[in-house]
């Protein structure tokens, strides 16, 4: 996984970089084929914003989160991306094939 972390009106410290990369490891549990992740952290007046774009094999996912605390914004962003990855993974599995196999097994 290639991680590109940038800041807009904020300096990316080592602690922010390690926090984001640690949280992104959680996403790899659900889907191993994360090709690249582009994360932008920004500050607009009193709001901290975190947004990310993930390139998967076959899809591009985007999410953003705004909060008063940067770490809370990153947590919310990861939660949103986690739900999107799980939904994408469910779309990839063929549910009808397993239902047909179960139906045939009951008929026999």
C-alpha cells in the first residue's frame, strides 16, 4: 500500500503520520488489495478536516470528515472508509452462486 499524506494549512508531524498509518492498517484487515491511499489533512478556522481517496482493484473510494479535533476527524474518516470497503467487498462476492448451491443441496 502506498500512502500519500499531505497537509493544507497544517504541518504533518511524525505523530500524525504514525496515527494515520496505524489507523489505515485497520482497513487492510478487510481488504488486502489497497493500491494507494491519498490522505489530506486541513484546517479551516476552527474545524479540522480529514479526507481520503483510496484506489482499490476495481474501484475508487472517497470519504471526508470534519470535527473540532484532528484525531477525532481521522477516526471518523477511518470508520467511513471501513464501511465503504466492507460494502465494496460484499459486492465482489457472488451471493447468488452460494444460494443456488444451498438450494440444490436441499432438493437432493
